[in-house]
């Protein structure tokens, strides 16, 4: 990948997380409302997490990682490996 393409595709440090939490949800055919209910928050707030308009609190990132069977490192883009640490 060229640096120009990388810069074009990457919009900031929260970019990976917002894309990954949306993709994980959509891969499981879940609605934002269902995930918001699991996290005990309002759907509109969860939507802001997915759009990168609000930072996802660490506690909720941990709960999402557990729910999806992955690691927080994967959610925030520190690794491409979906498998959680053992």
C-alpha cells in the first residue's frame, strides 16, 4: 500500500475502532439497538460511538471485546488478529 493510499483511507486514531465495532455488529446481523441494550446505553449514544462522534469508554470497549470474542487491541486497531489473548 502506498503512503498516499494509507493517508486517504485513514482518518484518525479512532477510525479503526469505529469501523471494527460496526463491522463486528453487522457480521452478526445485530442492530445498534441490540448492542446498546447489551451495553446498557441508549441507541443514539451507541450510534455516536460507531460514527466516531463520541469516544468509546474503556469499560464498554472491554464489554464489546468479550461479547464478540476478540480483544480490545483488535477493536482499537493495534492488531489485525481477532483472536483474544489467552
